[in-house]
């Protein structure tokens, strides 16, 4: 892959595509795709997905955009995305799967407060289990063959590496996902696997972090960053991610942070 030619004829799958980083990612990837490419957008909100599709398809476009309104926290939601994947023309140069869907979880409580197994399992279903099952299903639907480059991107976080008080669900989920994709890279050397931490983004999730975190220090830190314009835009972070993917020089399975690039 090169920054001049883009990604070629590609099947792109983006979860959590209706807003924030996922939406911006779709808008950034689309111009880099060759004619005949397919972009599968998955999220819970049908209305927001359709709005994004309209933005992507303005003017003449040789890109096919498919919207999948689904709850990836359950088996049926994952299967809906996989059904769209199986219905795609197999004659592609690249597969790009962006595991972006995630939730912050309840950051208003500490570890000692999480006593409901069903609550924790529900969080992990969306944030960990679905990423594994979707990735496995996509790899089965788009098997290895000569001339095909398959790229799996996990949208990670500093929280995968560092504990944040009152963020036990989010930190645990991100750490589990990072290791999951590191294992995948070891098992499947033909894959290109990347854990990308996009940095502190100015999104709805950041607003939730500033307003709801039980830890005073964390809440104050994020509030100061917001007040001083130190949060990143999604486009800033995605620009670096696109460069990394197009240069294609990263070690498979690596954890790369926006500030390391």
C-alpha cells in the first residue's frame, strides 16, 4: 500500500460508525478507496447511519455503502454485520476491519461497587466479546488468498496500558482487547493487526468522562484539557492513523499511540 494509490479495491467494515471517531473514520477512508469498494457501517442508530451514507454518496460515487443498524452486544447484532460481509464481491485487494464500537461504562463508581454480574457481562459483551466474534467471523468470510491484504484495527486507548481510578470497566475492556489482538497477530502472521490509541478526543465520550468520573483528579484533568483546547479532533488523530496504515511499516500486533507517532 502507498499513500499515492490509497487502499485499492477494498472491503471496509467500521463498527460504531454513526458518530465520533467512527463517523470521521468513514469520511476519511472513503476517498482513499478504489471503484468497486464496499463500506459497511455498523452502529445502533439507523438514522445516523443513513445520514452518514448520504454524506458519503454525494455526487458521483463508485463506492457501495451498506448500513447495518445493530446492537453488537448480542449475537444477533454481530451476525447482521457478518451477513453483509458474506454478501460482498470477493474480488478485492484489501480488507480493512476497524473495531471501533465501544462504551465508557459507568465511571461514577469504583471497583468495590460492581457487584452485579449481569451488568459487568453486558459491558464486556459489547466491548470485548463482540470484537472477538466479529473479527473471527469476518476472517472466515474473507479467507486468506494470494494478493489479498487483510488489516485488523482495534481502536485502543491509553487505558489499555494504564489504570484510571473509577474506570474499571473501560480499562479492563481495552486491556483485554489489546491482548486479544496481540494473540491474533501471533496466530495469523499473514494478517496486519494494529492496536491504535487515538489520544484524548473531543467527543461525547470525553464529555461523559469530564462530567461523570468519580475520581476527582481525572475529572479535573479532563476539564482542564477541554478548557485549554488540548483535546484532539477526530480528524487530527485519523490523519496519523491513515499514514500508519498506508505506510504499512508497523509491527503486526503493535500498540501505537497518537503521541508516539
